[in-house]
């Protein structure tokens, strides 16, 4: 779980916080068939689960 999630929610959530990913395509192993490249909004990563596990795909 996200540490201090209540405080985060009270502050307005992740807002427009973004995560810069290393080069390549990244798949969310836990969240189905979602794939990401470049930069992704943290709110999108944690949209369905409080954690995410990204794995590089298609080398």
C-alpha cells in the first residue's frame, strides 16, 4: 500500500506527478495488459491497485 495514503488523499492525490521510465516499453505485470513508454502519470499507474510492477517488454 501507499505509505501515508490518507495524508496523500487529503493533499489532493498524486495530481500531475509523473514517473520518467527508462527507454523501452514497459508492461504492468499486475494490472493486465497496460503498457507504458517515456513518462507516465503516477495516478494512472496506481489507478486500480495501490502497487504496480513494471517489466520491460519487446527488447
